[in-house]
C-alpha cells in the first residue's frame, strides 16, 4: 500500500476522531487551527513510517487532502442559515434588531 494513501487515511481518521470525541475543540476559532494540524502531523508521521524514501511526496499528498477536507468543512459551516433570533431582516424582523434581548428578565423592551 502506498505511503501517501496510508497518510491520507490516518489523517482523515484523526480528523474524525478529534471532531467527534471533542466537538467543542473543533468548533472554536483556535480549534479550527489545532485540529487540522493534529491530523496533518498524524498523517505525515504514518506516511513517513510506511514509505520513508518518499517523505516529501507523502507530506504534500497528506497536506492537500487535509486542506481539502478542512475547506469543505468551512464551506458547509458558512452555508448554514443563522439560528432564529439572529436574522438580519426578513418577514416580521426589522433590520438591526436581531440577537438576544438586551433588557433584563422583568423589563419590557421598547417597541
């Protein structure tokens, strides 16, 4: 089995393992940088162990695969609609009034 294929498989498996075992890490801004770095490290290490003569080629293949998965993940996140209450206009919602209410629990917000 080629080293690049082993590296990509280990990297994608590491992405899945980290994202599903600790989803809060993968959702934060720092986690969006840490999780792909962990996956690249694991994939490159596995590919280098299997095929040490072609480490540069295997590293490039793993980095490209992890970057493609990461960019696909970002595209999916950006295409999702905002949750209710965070709309920026539309039916029955005036622009600029989205988000949580700023009044206290017993106060009535002005119209």
